[in-house]
């Protein structure tokens, strides 16, 4: 009987630990709640908080179920329905579609599957469209811009910055930019910032291991993170390297490559089952986010499950947040459980770091709730 009680206690302890926040550098200081309409779910690829000229914060996301953009000035939603065809057509929204408010009444819609960027007003009227690449001529481009909640597009003046995916793997990335500058006034395009040299040395797995993450600093420079690199880099807006500093996670060991064949994934017969299993079971630096005041920055780390768990279908990672300040001083790192928090809906707001609550959505799918976190010393 004593052995049974001990086993029951151990199981209870393990189940409780799953929802624990490890290394409490951050504390929950608030919650933000948003009512969801009948077609909205937690399956959101593009969401953001935007501060308008009246210093009001707008939360918005794309709803792929009804081709709409949902936004909130309060807890209740407003909706812009976009046409998929015709004069104001933007195609069908998908998991590759992303958006970004550039003013309180102007929105950019990036349709990667169409190779187009659209400028829209709040009525869903298309004011301008920019051709980014020609899908009918796949040999004419080596990369293409994308966006998501964790890796959002960022605007600075008339320039939109968007991270890129490559169309294939290369021997040498030094001549290929991984960040695209799009001037949404004159439609000019420019690719800047190459991958670090270590990408030229080995094959690192699925393409998301090659995807840049970036944010603006208080100096008006770009802070840049790469999935397999402990360093955070600082570039000017023209893509010239200014500095770098180490921002290493305690959950990421020295990253090992999949193999030494740099173009293995573009070869004649790559084993994508093994590549995907490797990629989903090796932790990486997923995102870099700045607080609106540019005094605090958050490096998001995906703590990947074991290869054994991945093969049995357990692919969702826990995640941690490394916090550093404008002087690049590391404040600490905190781990979050993906059973409680949504690892894809992590954003910065005026109030702090917002992380969506998966557990509360499971209890009530008519409401999206974010826990707001701040450094313990800021309470």
C-alpha cells in the first residue's frame, strides 16, 4: 500500500510540474482577454499588437476560415472581410498569409503564395499591390518573404522588413540575403543580411532552421537572431554588421548539424523523414521580439522534444524566453510549458510580454486570453 501511495504521489508531482513556470525571472502581472466570433479559433498564424497615433493599442489577427482580418480596440471584435477575387481581391488567406498595420487605417497583407504585397484600408479596399516575385518563373528568385506572429514583418518609415525563406539549399549563402526590404511607396525591393558563415559548413535540417528573426532596437538598428546560433547580431538598416553579443540558452547545447553535405536537402534523394525528425527534436532560437519601448527584448527558444517523442507524434515544444535590455545585458531566462501556454502566440505589448493561454481556450473557446509578463524587478 505504501509503494502504491508513493507512486501516486510521484505521478501527481510530475503532472503538476508540467504546468510550472521554471526559473521565475518573469511574473504574470495582468491578463488581456478578447472575445472570439463564431469562425475564429486559436489556430492563428498572423497576429500583432499595434499602437496607433492616439496611443491606443490595437490587437489584430487574420482569420483564414472566412478570409477576414479581426481587430480590437476593446475586448469586442471588429472584422474586415477581404474579397478573394476581383478589383479588391487578395486571394484566399492561408497559413502563409501575414499582415501588418502601418497606421491606424492602413494594413499590409503579404500573400506569399501569390508573390504579392497588398496595401488595404479598413474597408478592405486595395489601395496598391506590389509584385514581389514571379511564381511562373521559379528560376528568377532564390528566396521569398514570409511573416508570422513569432516572425512578424516590421515597418520603419516607408520600408517594410520581411524575413525570407530560400527556395533551396546552397553551398554558399554569402551572396543571398535572408531579409527583404520592401519600399511600399515606390515598390523597390532589396535583399540584405546573409546567413552566418556556419551555415556554409554543414546541412542543418529543415528550412525553418535557416530562417532569420529580427526586431528594431532603440537606436534604429536591426537586432537579428538565427535558429542555430548563440549570437545576436546588430545591423544597420542597410544590412551592414555593427556588433554581436552572446545570448545563449541553457536549454540549447552546442547545435550539431544533420550532416556535412551542405546541399543534402536539395540533392537527388534526401531522406525527409530523418531530416524532419532531426529538425523537430533539436532545440533552436525561434524568434526575437522587442518591447514597444525598445528597452527590453525577448529571445524565444523552442525546447524541442526527444527524437523518440517526435516519432510517436509528440512534436509540440515547450519554450523559454531570454530577456535582455537595450545594453544587451542578459536579465535571465524562463521556461514555459506548452500544455498551458501557446508556443506560437507570443508577442510584446505596451504592458509586457503577452503569451496566449491554451488551457483557458480549451475551457472556453469563445475567448482568447493572454497572460502578460514582466521582469520581477519591474513589478
